């Protein structure tokens, strides 16, 4: 049985993705590992996929998305890195590239085998992990975690796994269609990139398993109900179950604050975070500028403001007039914005 695992990221997240793929390779050397990249290498950075722990790179520009530059421009970096997840997994199903396809966010890392997930997929076709598998009692935790999940989605789409046939393939086609058109961070419209869509999955598809094992997708948002322990033999458990993978979301001050708030005196949590930060530091390439994204600016280097992307998204006349909105040759979308007095917006 062939298993394919992919992660979607830009070069500013390559260091995190390197840790993910290193840990995947450690536990599952026979799985095919794919880097899905919506970016171009920065100047001065020599990117050689042959030196990485993934087997191949798929560039988002090669997914066959119609009017790619126009489509891409409508999204910010988070929106587009989630939007391409749907087309890729759908194409894996259509091409019969694997029996099982799994997505993991680049800021996740394995600390145990994921073989139990493969066993689950012998019975079910779609696996999802909810943000919470136990409700909170403390009011602050309810505000931070329960209500956050209500806004951003019941399931965390830093992970999803499917069989590439049956209901899994049907899910992949539906997810492809939704993410190509509706993968935006627009909570008033009921959207939070790919996640809110998957609230519908248990109602729309059969053979869906909600993975409620506490060892999967451990993160700051569920630490209030998960106790991490490290045994004398080095085995790590969460609520007594083996730790499988951790989601190190918001690496930096924000992640530190939320982790400390809910880990409290659960000291093994800090040991795991320290390990992860060390791992990321060791594979960080200084040739990649912080927050780099090739599609974050017009071709003359001017940063693209989010309101400009939203305006372009909402107006079909602008998309028709400027099929390559990144281009400033002969004026382009940027010149139109300036003529309208909108370049300062955002």
C-alpha cells in the first residue's frame, strides 16, 4: 500500500518543513514525501531538492489552475498555501499516485509512528482531528479555545488523511472545488481558509472518522485538556496515549504565551518546544529573508496590500483588465490603483 504525505508552504517556512520531513523520514522511510511550494526561491538561495528529506517538489504554478497569476493574486500567503491543498490531493486521487494521501502542516513534527492512522483507513475513508476532544471548564480556556474553534472550524486542517478511492476521492474533488473558489480568511462570510468547509464533512460524506486519540495534533489550543508525560524510558504520552505528532503553531512570542498559559507546570511541554526550536534553528538558512514570499510584491518590488487583493478578488472587470496583476509593465493594476488614489490603502 503506497502512502503519500505532502505539506504546503513557502520558502519562509522551509525550515519548519525540513523538520517535519526529517521526522516523517525517521518514522516512515517508505512513504513518499512531497513538498507543495507556492513560491519562487529567493535570490542568493541555492535550492536543491536532492539535498532535502522530501522525495519531490510540486510547484503550485504547475497544478494547472486556470489563470494562475490572477487566481493567486486574490489570496494572501496563508490563504493560497491552504487553497492549493485541495487541487493537489484531488490530482493525486485522479492520477492514482497513492492508495492513501495525507496532509500535514509544515509546522507539525512527528514524535511517534503514524501507522495507527493507516490502520484506521482500512475501515474508514476520511480522517479528521478536531481542535478539541474534551470541553473546557475554565472561562478563559473557553474564550481562547472553545470559541476560537467555533470561529475557525471544529477540525484542524493541519492534518487530513484519506483513501484515494471511494469517499476519500469524492471528498478530494469537493475540497478542490471549494478551495479553488472560496479559500479566504473572511469570518463574517463564514470562511476561515479551508477549515470551516470541513465542518460539513461528517454530514456530507460517509466513512468519516473523527480521530479523538489525544496523541494526535497536540497544540496550544488543546493543552488545557491534555497532560504530557515523559517516562523513564523516554516514551512520551498524552493523557496516557503515545504522542504521535505535535502542531507547533505560531512559533515565537504568540505561541510561547499560549503554551505557557495552558501548559502551566506540565514541564515536558517545554522540553518538547525547546527541542523543536533547536531543530528549526539548525536547518534555518540565513539566505532566506524573514517573511519572504515571491508573490508578496508587484514585479517592481512594491509590497501588495491585502485590500488590493480583496478589491481584485471582488471585481471581475479588474480581473479581465489585468490578467497578470503582478505586472507593472505599461501601467498594470498597480498604476490603476494609483490613478484611483488607492495605492495608500492598506
